[in-house]
């Protein structure tokens, strides 16, 4: 044993809270983790998942070498094979016949080069990300209202608010450290109020003064009623609306019919309860509305977002201390993906594919011969195109769509029929890897370097703690090698610092302030400085000190629309697209558990995390369980036209009658035929393309 203990500051790889982690590595390689007291997202706190990170630093189950057609291969062979197949497919069928499906688990540098390869060198925008399943509706809602995808507020607003309204967010389980901040703020300031809007009662409900268990998918009706109430009761900030917004009349016209009885009928809530919520909202200047997947994962997700934003615009409560709408993202780098252009309808650095000047700017900056000139396929469409043969070569990086996409059995069939599938993953055995013609070993958290952006626009470093397992390589390295083997120039980076530097330079290139995303202060960052980079919030423009610009956006009432005004959006109420029937009489909601993450490839390695809930389950109301003859803890069969699964029944009145809830984490690999997404209908929001993962329909019966 030689050397001394090392301390590495890095970032948790799970939720969008983006907690700082301090890892202590002993000379023998033993790792202990604790919260980073100096990180402004968590100030030393971690939830159970973050605290168990050291338990997951094992080589168990890892993919250690490239595999080509079932046989171990050298990196050279594997890269040439991937590049050759992509090149030949493009030559034979055109650039739209290939696609990348990437992940909010990727680091920003990985995302940047993947986007550059696809949109720049190949010239197609057929690159989409699993973040489409997470927050695409928020992106679309922000762009409609603000003219740019901007989260206006910051985490301190949780402590500054007098009222926190949670919508479609089980913060206690899905963003536990943010929940801890809220819980402490409430304890310190007894006057603070919390309203929880969620069809289920969850752990988050326990701190709520008001729980609104509305009918699944009826949020737009509730917020249309609030907009009308603010108007009728004279609580609209008329001066703000006149000076800083447009479109209020159209939005109010749609809201006009949403009187209390109408809202009660649509939401199933008691009128007095609704009125109480409206009164508290109207009376509280410092109101923060935190929303998450219950809002985004809907066939009306973008309208839900805009219905919330409308109420904040109506009161001028936006980007102010303790006041504003706050989308919290699910994944560690969903925000980084948005910034870098990881979605198929974005370009890079908040530039738009449908803007010819932006396309020309990016093309010249990259030195590319071509650039994508229209939006590519969004996640659900992309896999439909794989299924019907339009996509003939697909590269999946850091995600498991066979488990996580809606109508997951259809995704399986699509991959089985696809002529060429490449999977980059840290793990050898996943439900998606089973379909790979080429499997490429990627470095996971603890072995890779780069940056991520959390829900409050804070960019933090992830740093390697340990040497890579086997021949695993970082995603950026793999993508650049394939790009070079395809003949692309501009992919010969020495490391992630150089990629970050280029990305930062692009963000500031010909940016006169018209683009909000700007980190050009980092455009000359050297490798040593990059190594020391402390967490910072964007924007951070060239020549400015870190934190010189205001942390919040829009406090002065200027937005990124052509006229500088925020836009109200008229949002007629549309119920969920899947309708209950005699054959499928239950609404099926899906979501996360406290101690697991995605398809458990990492959290499943930590024994302590399985002590919370060890097997897949479905929540059902006692009256419904009695009606179908289901005993508590009995086995239940859930089914619909898309698939079926067997789950343990958790009979609880937290669940409302006629509705079911099942977690997303179990797979064929870890539980045997427990993929709940096999039952989720592939219905998407028409604006954002985000699937409706919270309101499919199913039947349930004893197994
Ligand atoms: Fe990690 Fe999220 Fe837990 Fe923080 S709250 S430790 S980011 S999982």
C-alpha cells in the first residue's frame, strides 16, 4: 500500500438536484462518499441513493471489452465496424436512415460530440435522447412562453418562498435533497405553506398543508380555473401584464368557462378545497411552483406547463426571490442535454434548427460541409422508424429503451428487425444490449470526467475516482473515434477539457446577448483550470467574474421573444388520450421509487438500497382490490392491448379509486418480465413529443 488518501469532488449521477459529492479514496482504492459541504445544491447533504454510491463501485456485471457479433474484438475492429456500417448505410439509403439515441446520463462533452457528429458531419437531426421522456414538455413550454428554454429560478427560492406549490412531483422520493431543503425551510418558518397537487398521496404529501388529489391528467383545468380566479378577484398584476406580456386576452378567453363547479367536475376535487388553494395562491406574493414528471409526461404536457406559467405571468411572479415556476429535471444531465442540443429539434447552445442564420453559424464554427436543416425524429417516432425499416443503423448510448420507452414490447420487435444496432453501455447484460450487433464498453460514474448541469442551471464537474475497468472508454472518446473513422474532421480532442472549451466558445460565438445560454467565460479554459472548475450557474459571459450576472432570469420583465414580452398561451383542457373502457377500467400511472434509479443497473448493485422495497409492485385502492378479488401482497396480473406483467399488490388508500401506480425500475434482467413500460401507450404530446407515461389504461386481476 503506497501513497496518501485522495479527496475528489464530483457530482451525484442520479437525479437533477445535482448534489456535490466528496469522495475519499484510500491508498488501497477503498472509496467513501459524503455530501460536499461546499456545493450550493446540497451543502453536504445526500439522499440514500447518493450516500450508497460507494457500494456501486464494483466491476460486477460490467462490459469490459468491445463485442462484435457476439465475439470479443479490439477497439480498432469495433470502431471500424461501426463506422463502416454507418457509412455504407448512409451511402445506400441516405443520411436519414441512421440515428443516435442518447441519454441524460451522458456528460455534456459526450453529448456535444454526439450532436456534432450527427447534425454536423452526418447532416441529419436523427439524434434524440431519453430526456425526451423526462422534460421535453418543459422545454417546449418555456420556449412558447419565454422565447427560450430557461428555468428562471434557483434553489434558494425554496427557502425564500412563502408558498410552495408542488405539481406532479413526488419531491420526497424523486429529488430528496430538494425535499429536505423544503422541509427544513418549512420547519424554520412556520408561516410557510405547502400545497401538493398529485393524484396520489405520497411521502411528499406528509408535509403539505393542502393535498389536492385531482383526477389523473386534469391539471390544466385546475390552472385554467386559477387564471380565471386571479382575474375575477382582481388579483392579476395588471401593470406587469400590460408592460411585459402578450396574449393574455386569448388565454383568459379559454379560461372563462372554468368556474369553480366546472373545475370541480373536471378534477374531482371539492369546490371548497379548490377555492382555498386559489385564495392562498392569490394572496401569496412569494409563490414558487415546483413541477416535474406528473406535468411533463402527458399528452397535454406542454399545455400543462403553459397553464402554470400563465398563472405566474398573470401575477408577475417570475424570476423573483421565492417566486416563479420551477421545472425540476429527472436526470443528472437532462439540462446539459438541452443546452448542448441533444434533442432532435434543437441545434446547439440554445440555437434553433429552423433558423437559417443559426444553422450557418454552427456549420461554419464546426467547419462542417453540411448541417441538418430540419428537426429529426423524436424518441417515440424514432423507434417507430426503426420498426418500419426507415432507420437501418442505430446507435444507443447509455440508456435502456427496451425497458423505458412506451410500448416497450414493440421497441423489442423493432430492434430485433433492425439491420445494425450498436449499444454503448457500462453493463454487459441489459434488456437492450441483448439486441446489439456491436457492444461498446463505456465508462460509468466514478471512471469518467466531464460536466453536468442541474435543475437550477448550475454546471458542475463529474470527476473520475478510479481507473477504468477492463477496456472501457469514455463516451466522447468512442464517438470521436467513430467520427474520425467515418472521415470526419474536427474530432481529434485531447480530452474533455478541450471539448468543453470549444462548446463554451460556441455558446459565445456571435452572441450579442440574444441567446441566453452563454458560458464563453470558459472558452479559453486550460486542462488544469478545467480540473479545478468549481460549480457555477450560467450565464457566465466572457470577461465577467463568476456569478456577476443575476442568478435569476426575467426579474426585469425582459424575455427572449422577438418583442421582449413573455407570451401567455391559450391552453384548452384536453383529458388524457387513453380512455378507460370495460376491458381496461383503470388509469395506470408509472414513476420512481426513493431508493432505485432507472433500470437499476447501478442502484441494483447496492444491497442497502434493496432494503427499502425489494420487488416490483402495483398500488391499488382497497375498494378496487376487493372488487377484483385481490388480496394484500397477492400477485396481480396487469394487462392491456400492449402487454402484460405480474406485480405484487400493494393495497393502499394513498391510491385513488380507479387508478393504479407501478414503478419503472424492474426489467426482464432484474425481475423477469416486470417491465411496466410494456403497458404504457405510446401517446405523445403534439408539441413536445413527450409520451404520456402517467395515464395509460389497464386491467388488473389476481394472478
Ligand atoms: Fe443524488 Fe438526487 Fe439524492 Fe442528490 S437528491 S444525492 S442528486 S439522487
